[in-house]
């Protein structure tokens, strides 16, 4: 299967990403963000930020027609406005949705600038029909979702939920450990699977060593985390080995 980016497309894509990072993170003061969140469409900073996003694209890729910077400026403003209308406090889910939408706009701009629509369709078709790609996708999806539930059900009786009232009056529970560890477990399994697929077993050893020195507030909590960790490692490694067998890599 051919790589998606040609060298020219890679250069264009990189410049678009740099322009986005500069305008969305580097030169956007907190004052602007707070004002936009408070005033939404009435904030003049919202429109200034959108204009800057288009201007950055124009500066980083001179010689383009004005269409792409204008498209970037308008869509950037609309996406930010949607986020501000939906998310008043600034949550991770809306931040990720916002960045994904910006990335989609960048990819559309890239395809327009490089006449890559036909090439992208061929790439998608080849990917959907490619056995190796489908096996990789299946492996990662299995590690992210089903394995998480398997580990959850296997360890759910290892921790007794106890309510504790803190000095501020807030109620904390042992359940917080499980919720906090869920996201860690997803990334952990993805990392382990990637190491196995690339035969980097030594790196897995370092990861296990680092996790084994973890110490929590009580022995029971530590044992619960370590049991879940070992199950996560073992099942992820087995998944990676199975993928390698299916792809005749071992």
C-alpha cells in the first residue's frame, strides 16, 4: 500500500499544522480565552483569533490563493464558536472535539491545495481492503475496549468501596482509583501492544519495572493496581503475539 503523503503534501501539511499550533496555543493569551468563554459570539477576540489563524496560514505558505486562508479563518471561527456555546467550563472532551474538527479542516485544505482527493480515496479503499491494516486496527480496538472490561470484571471484587470525608467535607471513595486507572490502562495497553508489534520486548521490561515501584496509600490499593497492571500487560502481550502470528511475523 502506498504512503498517503507525497513529499510535497508532507511539507504543506506540516506548515498547516505549524500555523494551527502557533495561533491556537502559542500566541493566544489566556485573556482572550477567558473573554471568549464569557462573551462567546460577542467577544471581539473570537474574530481576531480566527483572522490570525488565516493570516498565519497565508504567511507560512506564500504564493497560495487567498481562498485557503479565508477558508481556514472562517471555519476556525465557527468551530471555536461552537465549542464556546457548548462548553462553558473547558472540558477535555470538547477540547479534543475542537482539535479534531480543526484537523479535519486542515486535511480538507491539504487535499484542495495538492489535488489529493482522488489519491485519498484510493488510500482509504486500499486501507479498508488491506489485511494487515485490518488486523492492526482490530488489535488496537480489542486492547482499548474489550480488554478493559475483562480486567474490570476480573478485579471488581478486589477493592471494597469505602466513603471517606475529607477536611473540606468532600466525599472520596476507593472507586476513584478505578476511574482514574481506566484511562491509564488504555494507554498502557496501547503502548504494550505497540512494543510487541515492533518486537521491543526490552522496553516492556522497563515499563514493568517502573510500574512495579508504584506505592499508594495502602497495601490493598497497591495490590489492586498491580494485579490489574499484570493482567493488562499479559493480555496485551498475548494480543500482540497473536497479531504477529496472523501476519506471519513470527
